[in-house]
C-alpha cells in the first residue's frame, strides 16, 4: 500500500479519537471508528513499510492518543458535561399532610359531597362522607383517605 494511504488512515483515526474524547464524548461509535482506523493504519504500516516504521507509528499514535485522553479528561473539560448545579427544592410528601386531622376551616363551595374548603390560607379539595354542606359551613378534617381530605361539619 501507498504510504499516503497509511498516513491518511492514521490521521483520520486520530481525528476521530480526538472528536470522541474532546468534542462529543460518550458517543462511543466515533471513538470506535477512530480506533479501527488507527489499528488498520498501524497494521498496514507494519506490513508495507516494515517493522521499524511500524514501531514509530505505533509509538506516535499511542502518545497522541494518550495526550488526547489526558486533555479530554481534565476536570475543566469534564465540568462542561457534568451537572454541577444543586437542586434545593422539595416535594409535598403525601405521608405528611399539610392539613392534619382536627384542623378547622370553612367551605368555599358547596360540598356535594366534594368541593373546596379553606384551612387558614390554604385552599384544598375536600370530600364529605356523603352529606351535602352549603358554602360557608365550618368543617373539621377527619383524616386523609386515599389522597382525599375527608371532612365533616364542625
């Protein structure tokens, strides 16, 4: 094979490995294609150009790939891809209700048997055990059953 073909195989192999490590890490396919091109170029170099030049190509490719991996895995480069922000929000846990049993409030709408009630400053959807209550009626929380606040007339 021509030495130009071998040189192009090595060049494109190194470019693909550089693209994988530095520009688009995690795709794997680009890196594997680059590795395949490097292996083919080195093998053809050993076959067509002889052992001494094959050793030089192998050593040179190993050094360049080592430098690329070192540059690509520096913390500054990894921070571009890593999630570094912290999420300090919380989620309302249904196991700890914000309207405990015994809380007194008043209905904002008629409960037939479901509707809206106001507890302190919080509007909540509530249900009764079947009775109908008019709007403005004081109610007391009996408990929470299956994610529903169950109330009765206070």
